[in-house]
C-alpha cells in the first residue's frame, strides 16, 4: 500500500481504529494500527470542518494542546474472517470408546469448497477428525490415522437451503468409521419440497491407529491457522451438534435455543451445552442467531415463543465483527478536553495518511454548552465499509453517471477482510445483520465519498459542526450509543438537542429518550431525512455491535421468512412504523422518497410573516429558497413529509414545503400498496419535503427539516444564505427558552 499526503486523504500503508467511537475527557482510548511503513506517527486533532472539493469548504483542524504526538514502529496486523464456534478440546481419550458425532445442517453454499460443520483437527491435517462437506457439497467424514487419513463421503451433493442430519461414528475398537445422511425438516423449513436427495449410509475401515488432535473443538470450521483464520469454514445453519459417547471427557450436546429469553438471546456469543457445566461454544465474529431450524413449521415467526424451532445458528465465511488487532498505543484524553469532534491523525514516512474520528462527549452528568448535537453514529456503522459503489449497477443508474472510484474506494474493494456494511449480503446471499466499531470503518474517513455524493453520513454531519462553530453557537457532542445509554436524562440537561442528517438506525431507548425529552419541555431539531427508520439493537454483551433485520421497507435485502426479529432484543425488525413507532408521531415527518442529487429541490415558504411560526423565516429573502448546496438543493437525497395517518400531530405547522423534484425522486415502496407508473416527483404530489414546527406540552417543541441534504446548503455564498439564516433563527429561539409560537 502506498499513498501521498495532502489535502485529500489517500489510502496508504497505515490505517487504524479505536475500540469505540466516543469517549469522555480523562478517559484513555486504545489505538489499533496496522502499518507496512517502518514507523508511524499519531496526533490528536480537533475537527471543525471537512473539505468538500468544488464547493469552497476546506478542512479545519487544530492539534490538541497538551497531548504529545506518538511515534511507533510499524507492524502489519492480520484479520481473521468468518464466523465459527470455539470450545475446549475433547480429551485425548476421546477414542477410548466409539465416538458418535451428529449435526443437523442446512448448507447455504454447498459446492463452494470443503466445509466443516463440527471438527477437532489440527491445522496441518495430520491429526483429529472433521464432519462436514467435501468440495462438491457431499457429506464427508475425515479421520486422521498414523497411516492414510480416511476421507469418507456419501454419493449425493446436498441441496442449498435444505436440511439434513449428518451422523458419523468413529470406532477405534472395530477399526471402522461410518457416515450417514438423512433429509430432515418440514415443508416450511426447507427451500425445496421435493428433490432433496435420499438417505445414504457408507462405512470404511480405518487403516491405522487414530490420531487425536490437541486442538480446540470447532463449530463451522475444521481448524484455525496461526493467525486465527478458520480453515474450511461453513456457510449455512448448524443445529444441535452433539457428541454421544461413553467416554466422560467427550460427551456433549449443544442447543442454541437455551439462550432464548423473552427479551432476546441473553448471551449472543455463547452456544450452550445442555450440561450447564459445559463445555460451551464461544461464537466468534457474530454468526446470525434467532434463525429458523429444521422443525420450523411457519406457525410462529417470533423465536421467543417457539425456541425449539429456532435451535440453529447461521454461520458465514464472510462474517467479521472484530479485527482483533493488538493495541499499538494509548492516548489519555485531557481532563479538561472540550466536547467536540476529534480525530487521530496517522501519518508515516511513506506518505500514508489516515484520520480516525473520535467523539468526545462532555464529562458524565454535566453540560458544557446550551445545545447538544447527537451524531448519527449508528448510520455510520450501518453504511460502514459498503462496497455498493463497486458491486452494484444500481449506483450508476441511480446517479446517472459512471462511478468515479477514488483511491479509498479501490482500497476498500481490495480489503474486504475489514468487514461488510448492512447494505450487503454474505457470499451465500443472506443479508448482513451485524456491524461493529472493532475494525477500521473506511467509509468514515473525512474525505471518502460513496455513490451518494459528498453530503453523506459523517461529512454531512460535519457541515452542521462547521456551521455551529462558524456562527459561534456553543454545543456539546455525543454519539447514538451515548444517547442509548443516557436516555432522556442526558437530553434533559440541554435547552436544545440537534440530530445528525441521517439518524436512520435508532434503538428503542433512543426513540424513548427523544419523546420523553420533548414531552418534558425539551426542544428538538431533527436535521435530516429518512430518520428513525430501521429497528436497531445493541449487543447486550458488546455495545460496539449493532443488529438489524430488513423487511417491508426501502431495503438492500430481505430477511428470510421467520427471521424478522432481532436476536439482541427480540423486537420485530424492519421499520419502526410497523411496530407502532412511526417517526411522524414525534418528529412530525417520515420517509417519503429518495433520489440522486439531480432530483433535489428548494423550499417554498408556507408560513406567512406574523403567523405563529413566521419567525422561522425571518431574514429569508426569497419565496423559494434552498435551490443550492453540495447536493443540488436543500430538499434532497432522502426526504420526509407529514402524514396524519401515521401520526403527525394535529398541531403541526408546515413552515415550508419543497417543490420541483424530478421523476428521479421516487416514492418509498412502503408508502404505496400497488405498483404505479406515477412514483416520481414530477407527477406525484406526495413526493416533497415538509419543513415543520410542532409545539409540545411544557414549552417543548420539535423542528424538522425533512431532508438529508439540508445541511449541504448551509455553506452556500460563504454561509450567508436563506437556509443558514433560517437555521440560526431556530437554534437561537430554542436555546433562549422563549415561546416557540408568536402570538
């Protein structure tokens, strides 16, 4: 890897990540770096603005006084990709009695190479055994002896998406091994009703003495290489793996349903042994839980109420939620460090440069400013490391141009070992449900733009930071996770709370916090579009990991039947609106349409001067404003509108509404019931953004822009424009505590 330092970052031999996206003053953050350069240097910067080439917006950043730069020797770190289970090894006496091994499996990519469902084998394949599939997808038992290894297979390849029970016995006393396969499962649980193949049983003699392996017992892998990479990983579901023997050190049965509670799976990282004393499997890299197993009959689609029908775990060779890099440095944040957006600036002598963002929240229980900015960090995770710009023809069609892939996108494409986004599918076609901070998030780099343009995610949110700083409006900053943990108590310390531009992935606790805050008199500014959309849960064991399940929305993939509920929480996944929590209830507006930058538009004023909400438009000089900005207009990318049916409060005041969207701004699929030729903005009156004010009880209020690209208009004409003035009016009124309606 190589690169050149400069105003625009380019990928090089040095990249890094932190254990979490946010920290408090006085805390220590661990920096994990991989570098092919001989040395590298890290410096803590405060970020005020990020460059947007072509729009006159430049990066503004200052070194943090009192934090000395760090220099280290470069080492290249490796990442193990693929989920699997790890348990203590069976004793070396495992062959003192016949060793029966069983596993019920549903392969989702048979024929894509050798796969192990259950194994205790060494890396070099000279000791141990494994039960799984051969390269052609046929059931296979492999056993090491001091002569030739036994490689026993049944005649028919297994069918993708169908259930089979594999049964094997290794009998040292009889010098024999057997392998059997039987199709199992219900009509509902199997992809195919017929043509799944038949039952088969084969056996063979062992030609030498068995060679037990002093290696860990593995699920969904045959062995681990020295870097921890699973060998012969498995794509598919594994149910009820078991070892039945009279040898006390070897007997074990594992049952995924044992972790199911009314509130989700209590220990997502553990596959429990039916014997509470263990050994239990530790699940690595977050295989998917709460998935249907062979007995699923379709009568219940919530795993909490039919645990025995959800007794499987879905493994993928492309799962990755923890790079596992060793920490290379620790940075102690000064106790008096101001809340804000920071970054670890990495450089190396070869010209490599990286910026690793960090949010510094205010000290626990305190505020240091009258306003709070909640950055949309769950959305950063959801889109983290996406490869849509490279993989999907949709990008070219959507943006009506050939994608111009920069160095970072090409680098991201070449280094998929650092994980996928929630907008992609695994190699077997199933959706990616988990995303984690425990890896470099290459799409979070300040100058990385994906197929949706420069005003997107972190860069878009930083335009709000830039505006607040330039206009001398003090603010604190927190992450979505901070809000999830702090709740309404955290928000209640502030007179005004401002969201990011795309808060698409809230947890239930976050939604509760916003509603409780405004109900108690708080004032909330929703600065985005497509917000409060997908049901999102945090791993109860590891808060750096989130989970979703997609269905019935504007979606990149759809969860399998019966698998719509989040394993972390038990909550029905999909859109919050289908769980009775449409964003219109609190924020007044909700997702209506999406389109490329060319489909953006401006706003037409609705509130008249002197009307109760007319103060919002004070200083707005044009009847139509916002037809400018880094995404073509203030109303664009993804836009929201009022909808009384979904809960927009009766007292909602529409201040302005967008007009002039082209047919490329398409209505969201969840908003219409039948296919129509009139979905675009030029002919569909529903396709527009509403900018609204909602007075709430106790002096509270909600102001919503209903557009992701709204912040992209702030910098137009040197930050002196109608959109900037409008936003200043709202922030100042909300912070002041004055009534939100003029009499």
